């Protein structure tokens, strides 16, 4: 019994990873992590697509407004 108690309560850094925080009270399992990663990927993909779309629309409008100046090689304001 003494040997079991000693091996299960030893807190040496070689045997256990004592520097990691104990988050067992959160009860996270791998499905929650997978779902979070899936949602983050979908959100970031949509976000960057929307930003690219807005930038491309702004460039098209800018070119459309200044096409005469580009063709005639005049200075922009």
C-alpha cells in the first residue's frame, strides 16, 4: 500500500506534467474541439471571402471613375 501511495502522489517533474493547468473541470472532449475548429474555419473562410469581395468592388468602382484619367494619362487628385 505504501508503494502505491508513493507512486500515485509523487509530484516530480520527470514523472508527471505538473506545470500544465488542471482544466478537467471543463470536461472538454474532442467533439467540442472538432466543432470549434470547424466553426472557426468556416467563419474565417467567409470573412476573408467577404473582405476580398469588398476590396474588389472598391477597385472596380475606382477604376470606373478614373478610367478617363488613366486613358488620357492625366494626374489624379
